DNA sequence: TCGATTTGACCATG
DNA sequence: CATGGTCAAATCGA
C-alpha cells in the first residue's frame, strides 16, 4: 500500500538523503576538528558559521526529501501553492471584515489549518522577530495563562504571523511556544540557522531557524524561544522533527547524523511526516528540538 | 506623546 | 453553553 506512489520520486529521495548524509559527515568532521565536541570546551566562533551552514544544508535536504515523499510526482522542490489555504483564510477574514464588523470585536475564525510550529523551552529566547502581545487567557486545566502574540508588523506590513506562549511548569521552568503562519514582514535578514546555546552552563538547547534575524530586544514579557523555523514549506503537510538529546559522551558514536531515520509508516498513515534524528552531536551539550510543521 | 501591555468583552466553534 | 482566539479601551512606561 505504501511505496507505489513513491516510485517516481524515489530517485530524488535517495539522492537527497545521500547528499544529506554526506553533508552531515562533513559537519561531523568540522566539529571534530574544532575539538569542541567535548563537554569541556565550548564552541568557538571559528567553526560555528561553517557548521551552521552545513547544518542548514542538511535540514533543507531532508526537508526536500520529505516533500518528495509526500508528493512523488512533483519535479520541483517545494515552493508554493499556498493559494488554497491563503484563500480560505482570506475569504473568511474578508467575510468577517468586509461585512458587518469594524465595530464588532472578536470577529475571527478559529485557526485550524494554519501552518504551526511548536517549541518547548525552559528559557525565554529571542527569535529575531518583533512580537506584540495582544491577549492573555486562562486556559482550562492549565495552571498558567496562555499569552497571545502577533507580529508587530501586522498592520504596517500585513504580517499574519502569531504565536502563543504557554507556561507549562514553574520548576524547572518550561514554556511551550506555538507559532502560527509565516512572517511576511521584512524584518528578516538572510535565512540562516541559528544554533545557539541558550544556557551555557547547564542545559543548552538548540533552536533552528530558517528565516531569522538577529534578536531584537524588546521589553516584551515573553519573547520566548522560537524556531521561526519555517522556510517555504507547504501548508498542507505536517512534519515533525524530533531531535532528542544526544547520547552520553561515552557512546562516542561516529555516525550520529548518518543515523537519521525516516519513519515512513507514520508518514503515510497520518499526514504527519515524522523524522527522528536520534543523535546529533553539537557543541558541548544536549538539546531538544521539536519542530512541528503543519501544512494544512 | 506614543508605543506596548493589560484586561474584560465579544464572537466562533464544538 | 463552555472554551478559546481576538479586539480594543484603559493603563503603563520610556
């Protein structure tokens, strides 16, 4: 039942995956040479930019692979077709706006099929975008209120990106940030991946960002972490990338990145593409990354 | 004074 | 009707 429709795209998939593995190995070598894989050393600037670049390549490669799997017949990399979703959004919105309201508050639609990313982190982190808080609500069965943010440039640039920040735990602190939609504002710089140690001492986390800019310190209460990690993914897929903490140092596995596995069954069964990256070696410490990519 | 945050009200959805 | 997402007036702070 599975792979028949993958036939056409399979060559591409394999090609991309192989390339990804190759790049990953390069990355591993770079990091090894830097000697910063140890917990004792922290990453120094010299290798990091190159490593970031390679890492981005890897991620894009796998992203393409996933999309090829999803759409085997396509001959191009993902690019567009936001139209349907955008249209439905717009129609609802314009419906709402054009007609009565203007004076009515709260006219909106609940989002269902927006592109989303989820991120959990214990520390607030800048994601390079400017957010404005527009609401806070007590959520059922949650001890902490949920905070609602929209892009500061919603009005001047029509940027529809929003995010919700939900505190999950007090001790140790844990926050869940959910991003909705793309940033269409032009505050961004080049697409890049940021691999950052959020907490140099103990736990460091990594967040990946495909379109990012430098942190813009604002006094906003919750500029929490974000992987505004979206690049042009289609809005109709769900892709989950789980990067669990790395293995203990003792298990100096040389093939972390080449061990990337792709859970095909989950993919086909559930409209979710799930990629498990079992062990990724980066810098000195562990990181978690959960990217939730909802495309329709 | 202006932009950001707070907070209660409003409305859609299930 | 309960819940969650958004709006906008009031308030705060630089």
